[in-house]
C-alpha cells in the first residue's frame, strides 16, 4: 500500500490533483447541461430555427473543419452539439473535427480554481497534460483563462467559467467542440491547498531568467530577483497568481514552473518521506476521475519525467489569439486562432 500512496502523491503534485477513487465517466453530453447554480440572465433568447451568419471574428485565412452531422441532410451549424440557449454578441464558430491522438496517449485536464465557501469559482489554471507511456514522454499545453469559446447548449463565454457552469462533462464537451480533443480524465485542485503543500515540503526552488515585479489584485507590488529563488508557500502562491503588472500569458508559464518544481521536490528522498502526512491533508481538496489503480500503472512514466527533456511544453500565446472587446459588456477576451491552436495541439497529442 505504501507504493500506491507514493505513486498517488507523486502524480497528484504532477497533475495538480488526484484522488483515491471516483465515479465512472459519464457519456458524451446529449441533453441540457447540468447547472452548478442558477444561470445568468439571457441577453437574447435564440429561436430554435435561427439562421447563423458567417463568424466575423475568425482570424484571416482560417478554414474551419466542420464535424460530420449525426443524420444525413442535417446541416446544423453546430453539428451534433446543442444549439445556444443564449445568443452571444458574436457569431458561433462551427465545431472542429476530432484530432488524432497518438497510440496509447492519455489526455488529462489539470485544473486549478479559486473556490472559497460559496458555489462560484473560476478555473484560472487550465493545462492539457498528454501522458505518452509508450514513448516515456509527456506534453503539457497551457490554455489562457480568457479564451472566448462556444459552450455547447449555452453561449460564447470565457473558458474559465465552464467548469462552474456544468462540471467536467460540459468542459470536456467544450474542448471537443472548440479544439477537437475530448479529454477523458481530469484533476482539479483549489489553489489554497497548493500553498500549504509547498510549505509542508519545505519550499520549492524555481529559476527566474529575469527579475519579476508584480502584484495580486492590486495588492502591494512584490519583487523577486533573477536566478534561483527558494519559494515558500506564500511566495509561490503570489508567483502563480500575480498578473496585475504582467499578463495572463506570463501567469500560465508560472503555473507550469511551480508545477514542475513541486514535482521535482516530491520525488526527492526528503519529499517521499512526507507522503503519508501530505496524503491526509490534501485528499479532501481534490476533485478527479483518476483512480488509484490508474496512477500506479503510470508510476514508471513519472520516474522518466524527472528528466525535463522528456516533457514537451506548449503555450497558447499572443500569437494564437486575437484580443477582442465584447460590445455588450466592454470586457476584453481572447478569440482563438483555430488553425494555429490545432497545429500546436496536434504536435502535443502525437
């Protein structure tokens, strides 16, 4: 059993979260998505037979891949997916065809949220991890929280609120529609427990290529120098959250830096010795459908990933999106450049 706990803890810190057991996976969404709370007021009710127009915001040169429809002659612009229940301020792009996944590869969504004591939360850390056991490798793709995507059965919305709206089923369907990949597994952790875990590990070491000065939510600015920096839980929490003077793109890079630093610490002799105590502290703060038996099967891959050259990292960055202001609210969002993102995902998935 000790080996199972070690494997479980290693992969929890590497995946941001894992739990001992979970319910069976649910089938693909084919009905109205469940709601975590009452939906927000509609902008405009969409008629069931509404005729869409060309999507105005797709970057120049984009040729979307439209998924096959269920029935011959069904030319719904949403393919097999549910139409919107709220008409958005911009037109909805068509669904993408499924991307090819390398043989034996395992896509997993790693999610970090800020949920407190109320039912509302934002999934501000979204990383697609692709385990490649046959290759002894893995890939990680970071998704900005402000990506503006179609949520089947609902509307166009930021990707970071989908998990709150309808849970993992709806988030997986949203990924399938917009990015051509439906992750079968996920692990979600609250940011608060990460801070505690880092302190329990005695801190982590992160290399900064340049000094960083930033703040969280307008709090006083903190500065850390370039070079190797030893971070306790408080400093690491600031490092992954700060974006007041930088950007979400930079923050997603920090997420992965801290993630890999924690992974390296937990596989050290000192870290492994603390596994039993850490297990008891984190187990109630994790939401996942990954089982203990799955984790123990993946344990040999975890050992090979101590070599950072075996981990390929990708970022959906400024070049992959178009910044756009929602006319009805004035908020700024990121419209995906689907061709560029598909090319990136195909590299990560193969």
